[in-house]
């Protein structure tokens, strides 16, 4: 199956991304007009929804702010319920590049992995971020690598591709708040194969990140606790039990 034959859904979680969402959608449409784009508007207080509708794209409005975890899970439920073969998580802040989507979906299409993570760190010198962010990423890399028994360089990347099985699983069970590192644990413990491929990400071009310096420290502590809890739980069945 090629990318042209696969039904692909691009999930774009967005919170107050009025400045960035239009160029994000235009980039996606220019590179992949054949893919479905669904924007999950996480109770934005700006013109995010209006911008998406003006471009004629599907927008799902959450009634309350659920955070990135709830937004992504909503998109995965949409992909599952509408029978998509592949779902791509693609941030609404303009840091991801639509031209790189082919790179992360190809291993999924070829059956090489259930989940593919677009990694900023497979190419040396690719990522420049604040000290607190780089410290948090390094901590998650160390802890997650110990727990899953293999080295995942970019546990916090929000640029990911999922096959049907992973879509179905994560539509039911998806970590909340800041979920990416914890999702790696859950996927590994439930025997999903995970691969990283190198991608180049842009710096945020507009708007404001929801995580500042103190937020980064809080994020790191909270996610580490979440990782510990996820690792201590019994694996969750990959399939929902049938009634009766």
C-alpha cells in the first residue's frame, strides 16, 4: 500500500493558534491535498476556529480546555471512527513541516513500525531550545530508555504517525496533560513497535508557548510522575473486551 492508497488523517491540536493555524493548514494542503485535515480546537479564546473554517477544513471544538492529551485523543477517536489507515499528529504552532509527513508515514505503510516518531535529535545540531526544555528532554530520554529497554531520543516530539492498531488503542487510552513521553511507555508495554526518523522542525514563528520556564520544571516533574505510574500499571489490553 502506498501513501496515495492509504487513507491518512492529519490531527492538528490547537489552542489559541490564530496566528499560526492558517499557514499550518496551507502548508498541509500544498504538500498533501489528498489527506484529511482535522483541527481539534481546544477551547481557544482567539480566532483559531474562524481561521480554520475560512479555509474550509474540519474543526472539532472541545467544550472545555482538555490540554494536548484530550485534544489528540479526540482526533484519534475521529480517525478510528472514520476508518482511517494512518493518523498523523501534527502540532498547530507551525514547528512541524508538512513536507516531512511522507518520511514518518512510509515506515507505517511498509509495516516496519506501528508508531513512528519524528525526531529532532537524529540529526546533530538540529534542535536549539531553552536550557530548561533541553534539560527536560534529556531527563525523559534517560528515564524512558531505562523503562522501555531501548533508546528513544525524542520522547516529547508531537510529530507522530500511527497505524490502525495504534489508533484504536490510543483512542481508548491516551495520557492527558503533557502525554508524549507517557504514551511511549504505554505503547511499548503493549507491544507496539516504535521507530524514530529524523525530521527538521522550525522555531515557533508566532503566538506564545503555553509552557514557560517555571512551566517547564512543573512539566518535567509531572511527566516523570506520570511515567512512573504508567510503568507500574498492568499493561492495558490492546483490544476492547467484547460484551458478554
